[in-house]
C-alpha cells in the first residue's frame, strides 16, 4: 500500500519567528516529520499552498478535493488547520470519494516543544491504511466521521457532535 499525504498548512506547518514572536508559514515541516516518524509505508507528499485554515476559501477546498480525486493512492492523509477542518471534511465527505481520506492537524506547531503534530500525523497515517473508504478526522487519538465532529475550542480537543 502507498499513502498520499497532502499538506495544506495550519498550525502543524507554522514556523516561530524569534524576532517578532509570530507564527507564519515557510517550508512545510512534513518532509522532516515523515523522516522522523520512520514510516516504512511508501508515502507521496503533495504540498498545496500553505494556509491558516481560517483563511481557506471555497476555491482552496476545491483544490484539496481535486487533489484527492486525482490521487492514485487509496489512502490519503490531509494535514490541515484545525479551525476549519470540519468544513473541508464536509466538502470531501459530500463528494463520496472512493478513497479513505483522513484529515489531521496540530494544536501546537511541529517545531515547538510538546507538539501533538507528530503523534497526530502517525495516527492519521495508520487510520488511513485501516479504515474503510470515507472521510474522517483523526486528532489526539480519536477518529471521527466527517459528519460527526466538532472542535471544542474551550477544551482544545475534537469531539463528536
């Protein structure tokens, strides 16, 4: 089995700017995260424009959907910002794709200590290889169907509706 990993940005891929204390995008952390995970399954990384998910528009979600439709792989992981992950999952879920698509992200950027990014990536990769075709959100050790998930901003977790 091979796996396609699609980078769209989000907190996972933000870099800390030591000069002004802000988070912004540069290069994706995914090549380093994939190497660090020591994954033995073949993985193809596709990088879309890196965006904060609050900045994602319908055209950006259409680009993610087009990437999924064009993918030869049956297992797809999408690294996405957590704020609008549910909205992108809904677009993909409504498309009734034949693949297993798992969206994941991070509450703390990959390069910051105690980040959940690497765990979530590994968990999502395992889920994409084992779940039946459909669209899912995998965050912090839990898997949700695309139509039964919400981000609890106060608790900083994802939960069922």
